[in-house]
């Protein structure tokens, strides 16, 4: 899964085939609508390929991405993107304050019927 922010929209990936121009499709997971289809230039960064999407991501949403080559539109990468403006990825969690820990002080209490 790739993490982007509302300002930094660079996605690095390892494609099946390296192409200089690719077609990017972004589908919002919440609405299931393909919101963008863009032809983008790619940049090789070591073993990865990098693209910068020209799309307005909404913070807190997941997106499906598919990348195809521009010649015959064959899919060369498929992945998922999450948008957040949080920068501390070491402590990042998508389920913040959803899980509450069990109170261990009453762990030995039970009811006998």
C-alpha cells in the first residue's frame, strides 16, 4: 500500500514492464467511482518507477490504482493508496481510538449460574 498526502502525490512502484509513459486510473474505494484517468511520464528511481498523480486526494480515504502502458493499455501495476497528512509513519495507525484495551483489574471475576 502506498501512502500519499494531499500535497505530495508521488507514488513509487515496481512495474511488470518499465515504460516511459503510463496511464494511471484512480478509483475511490468509498464511492467505487473511477475518478481519474491520466497519461503520465515516469521516472526511474533505482529499482522503482515514480509517478506524480495530478489528482485531488481526500484525507482519510483509500484508493485503488491501476497503471497501464500507454500503447495498448495493458496493466503493468495494481495497488492501493491511502491519503493522510500525518507525517509520523512509525506511529501511524488507521484504526486510532477504535480499539480499547480490556481492563485487567477484573479479569478473575465471573458469574456462576
